[in-house]
């Protein structure tokens, strides 16, 4: 029985994300992706116009997942500092659960791809920083802009270390001890 178009698209994105989870990562070709799925490259292109569109699908998943959770956190937690802490913890936990997505978030997987993909990930982090800044303003942080920028840079560094360690150095490792310095 043939799969529905949406199911095949999802299977392609899942396979791409799994390939990105390989500790010794190499640039992924459509030929390798097609081979993993046991389909032809032409079959991939029936569902996505380009490899860039496949990466856009992964970016949409990242955006949707993270900002849905961020909205829940800001709605459920009244204290601004607690919001900021929970937001950062959530981002680090998302990365740990989705190592293949970390390669997209850090831009590693986007090297050599269309520059709009990296621009979109940059916008993601700008938006996340704005969410942190708003939380810190609610918490009456006199330097909400500076602290939110530092928190995003901390998160990005944690994601890079996770990817560069072959996913052995967890992004949330040490956060419980470091949070007192970050959110003092």
C-alpha cells in the first residue's frame, strides 16, 4: 500500500535527521539519503524540490517545537527569572533529545547549502533571545538585553560542544551549577 504524501515527507525528514546524528558527521548527499530510504533520488524530489527544502522542513520542526514549548513556559510561569531559566533549560533539553537537529541549529549541516537556511537559523536565535529578554524584563532585570544575549551565547556554545563531542558532552551538563552565574 503506497504511503500518503505527508507520511513520505515525514519519513524523509526523519531519515535526514537520523543521518545528522552520526557522531562522525559528513555532508549528506541526496544519493546517500535515497539509499538510506531505499528509494531513488527522483522519489525524494517528488516530495521536496531541493535539499534546501528538506533542511527547511527540519528548521520548521525546530521552530515549531521550541516556540510551542516557550509559549507554554511564559504562560505558566509568572516569575520572569524563572521563565528565563526554564526557557534555557528547555532549549538545552530539546537539543539533547534531538542531536541531529543540533547540526542544523549550529549551522554545521547548512555549510554549502543556500544561505537563506543559515539566515533562518539566525532569526530563530534572535527570536529566542527576544523571548528571553521579555522574560527578564518581566523579572525586572535592569540589563535584560545584555543578560539575554549572554544566555543565548551560552546555549549556542553548549550546542556546539555537544555536536563537536560527537554528542557525548550533553548540552545541559553542568547547567544546574552554572545557572547561578548566568541568572544571578
